[in-house]
């Protein structure tokens, strides 16, 4: 068994097809197929099954991935630690970011942090709080920014800033940043929200139940982009952050107002695992992220 067979397995599992994995790894599909075949022969089980859109993991494949990810992350951490011992800040750091901050922070970190530490390789993961929390706990991410994460003894959480939740709509709604709208107004607008397992949606639904406000849920979308597309189309309104629609607000293609009665506020935390000490590169990156959030981003968030 070779390390490249294991990394090939993870790449194909993540991409769901040999073609996409080949493009990502820049290795011929035939070579990838051979690596997978050798790995299956080594374990004596089938790791993938074919379907109309590509490849899916078998139960044995799922079990291998769950055991393999922390092992390979540990090897990467060991490499980073050994490089740091030589005095060089180097290695790969995986940073989890909320969708609404992904583009902004990835650009800022590439512009500033990488210039200071060119030997550091940053891998960005975008997602909502529950996905990023699982990435931290599962060893997929080193550090992450989370909005109102569920408490976990395994995570160290540091609050960075708080912001009001906005009701965001097409310009015809007439919302203004300086004129809050009552929470009960949600009953009269078509909403797009994340899936039921999303902690932010669960919080909004709990508040609605407590206020006896029936929500008019018309669409579900996990990522920010499809939510925003529906709002731009004028078929739904969304709950979110000024930061997520900053450009649209400036262009006048969307409008927003904070919620009141009750006011809804969410807090952004820097999270890291308690059971895995951060490498020097990860610690420096965490400090850079905090500086960016408390500086540029915080300056543009109301409240």
C-alpha cells in the first residue's frame, strides 16, 4: 500500500468521479483507476460502486474514509511540525469559513498572510456552522469561523464580533438599514432558508414559535449564492448578514433591514479543536484571521 493510493482514494471519494479527480490531481484517469484497483486488492473489498453520474462509496469505502482522514491529517500535521522546528513557518493549514466570508477573507489572506509566510499552503473550506463544526471535530479543518455554534467540549471558542440579522429583499420591499422591521413581519413574506438541520434555521424557527409567528417558507437552499439568486429574482426574501450582500446593497439591487421585537443577533466565533495543538502556521493564520475580522469586516458590519 502506498500513500498515493490513499490520497487518490480520498480525491475520488470527494469528487465522485474519476474524471473530476483526474482534473484536480492532474493525473490520467487510467492511472487513478489502477491505483484504486490496487487498493481494493490490498483490502480485499470493493470501495466504490458505479452509478449513472460517476462513483459512490460502498459501506467499506465509507469506513475507510472515516478512518483515513484523521490519519492523513496527522501526517500532514507531523510534516508541518517538523518544518516549524527548523524555524520556517511552513506546511498546509485548512481554514473553514462561512459562505458569506469565504471570498472576502480568502482574498485578504492571500494578499497579506501569504506574502509574509510564502511556505504556508492554505486550504479553504466553505460552509455553514454545522458543516464547519463537523470538519473541525473530524480533523478535516484546523481552524474555523462559526456563527453561533452549538457548544462542544472538544472545541475552544473565541467570540470575535456580533451582528444583527437582516431581512433582505428586492428593492421593491423598501427596507432600510436604519429602520428595523418587526419580527412578526416574517409571517407575510416568502422566505428562503437553509435545510431543517441548519442551526441558524432552527434558531429562527424557535423564535417564530415563541412569538407565535407562522413562517412562510417557500424555498430551501444551503449555500448563500442560490439564496441570493432567489432574492434577486424577487420570489423570496432571506435572513442573513449585510456582509453577504454588501455589493448588492451598494448597487441598489437589494435592500435590507434589521429585525426587531425581538432583535436577532448572531455572534461570530473563532473555533479550534482542544485535542489537537495548532501548528505554528495554523496559530499565525488564526491570528491573521482575527485581525481581518476585527478590522476590515467589522468596520462594515452595522452595530
